[in-house]
C-alpha cells in the first residue's frame, strides 16, 4: 500500500473517530436535555394539579385536565388525600405500579418518567411516557450512522486527492533514485518538499561522484597500463638474454619508480578522501627545500633549471599529503611545462602559501586534469586550502592555507 493511501486511510479513520466521539457526546447531551424538558413539564403539571386539588377538594375539572395533561407533554396523574386515591386522569396506559411512587424528584420507572409532590394532606403523582424521547434517540442514531460513514469516506477521498501534490516530489524522487538519474528542481516550501529537495540534491551529488569515480578509474587504468606493460616487456627482454645489461635495468627502475609514484598518489587520494588527516605545524620552506633536492637531478637530466625562492613560513598541514601534492606539481612542471621551474613559499596577507611556477602557458581551457593534479585538488580540499591556477605564461599553481592560530598548534581536518 502506498504512503498516499495509508495517509488517506488514516485521515478518514481520524475523521470518523472524531465524528463518532462528537456524535456520542451530542447524543448524551441530547438525552439529558430531553429528560430535562420532561422533568420541567412534570414539575409544572404536578404543582398545577396540587393547587387545583387543594382548591377543588381533590377533584380536577375536565377542562383543567385537558389543558394540563393532554398538551405538548401528555401525562397520567393521580391525586391522593390522606393516602386515599380520590382522582386519576390523563393518559390511561400508565402502569398501575406508578400509584405507589413516593419520590420527590423525577425518576425513571420502566418507560415512564414520574414525580410525586405532596402538600398537606394532598399527594399528586404525575408520570409521562418516554416513548417520544426514545423515538428521538433512535432517529438521531439513524441519522448519525450514515453521516459517520459518509464523512469518513469523504475525508479519506479528499485526503487522497489533496496528498497528490504534496507527495508528488517524493514519488518523483523515488523514481529518479530507482533509475539513479538526477532530477529537475522540485517545487514546494513545506517539510516534505524540503526533504525531497535535500535528497534530490544528494542524489545529484552522488551521481556526480559516481561519474568522477568512473572517470578516475578510467584515468588510473590508463596511467597504470603503460608502466606495467613496459615493465613486463622489459622483464621479458631480460629473461630472453643470457647476460644482464645495465640499460634495460635502468629502464625497469624508471618504470618501477613511476609505479611507486602512482601508488603513492592513489594512497594520498585515499587518505584525503577518507579525511585521514594528521595536522601539525610544518615549515613550508623546509618542505620545498626537500622537494628541490629530490627533483634537482631530474631537472638537470632534462636540461631544465629548478629554482628555490622560499621564505620561512609555517602552516598547519598534513606533511604526508602536502609532500605528495608538491611532488606532483613539480613533476608536472618538469614533464609538461617549459623553461625554468620555481618553487616558492611566502604569505598572501596573513595566509601562508606554496606555489610551483614554470614559464609555459599551462593547460588549455576545458582540460581534464590528470591523476597528479587530481591528487593536488583532493589534498587541497582535505586540508582546507585554496587551490589557485593562474594561466601563463608563466603558469602558476598555488596552495594557500589559513594562518595558523598562535594559541592552537594543530587544527582539525579541513580546517
């Protein structure tokens, strides 16, 4: 059963129960009011008969009898003088046992409502049949039962119709989630609409993440295919020779180094994505100096010039991730850039930064970043740094961090 049908049934049930309780209270109130009218009529009739009996010596003229006992409230009456019945009149169907009534307040005896009133030697008993009251109750119930059913059905039907625009965003969201496709912006400002909008945004984010994940896996597969194939070909070449040659071994070492760098990039992306962050104060000048020492032989071998223009500045970072990001930036500059490559650290206002600059134009607009730059983006997001790419020449990539607090040596992940 759909949520819409369940809510409609619930609305119909609540309306039915509410109406039943209301009608029950109305029934009890109506019964009490009807008995109240009967009791008032009994008191009026009894007092009038008692006054008339005192005046006429216990006898009631036919005209008075007709006016008092056969009007809007037909009744039976008995008049006693010193305990002896001297007159009776009114409705003739009254049971005989009512003559022995002594209650001074209205009581219900069988299907009759009776009252006894005394004054001196006179005693008057007046009784009215409750048939009219009972018929009124039955008529009320005959009207109430169909009304309850009708209101329940109408309430449920209206709720079912009115719930369509309210629950439609959820239905659209469920269908989009089943197909795992983004959905157009959902209208509405109520709680259900806001919930559907939040989940729609989450679905769109998940779809984007899945797309990026698939693109990343394709990129990693492409990046790994070449060094692994070259490594395998080199091994096969060495296995086919009787004597080892240094040149193939050097090539294998280079491929192994490339595979190691790819593995480190994947590990850095995994740590950054899982927010496996170990923040601490680090000297950015020292990190750039170490990167300068690592890549100086590669720069000399490729005929490029590597410069270091670092200022002593501290930032709260994860040293493992930041070293991997710096390595990737320098590797990209040496592999794809032009001219001199400069490693620089300093401050922009109060914020410390590191940057890598080369004299090339940089990547063209709309380019898809490779694994190295993706790792840099992921590390920047995990460390709460701002990544800036300035088109060239010169082409510059800067990682700008927030200024570390003097009172707090370490900050949480994504600070």
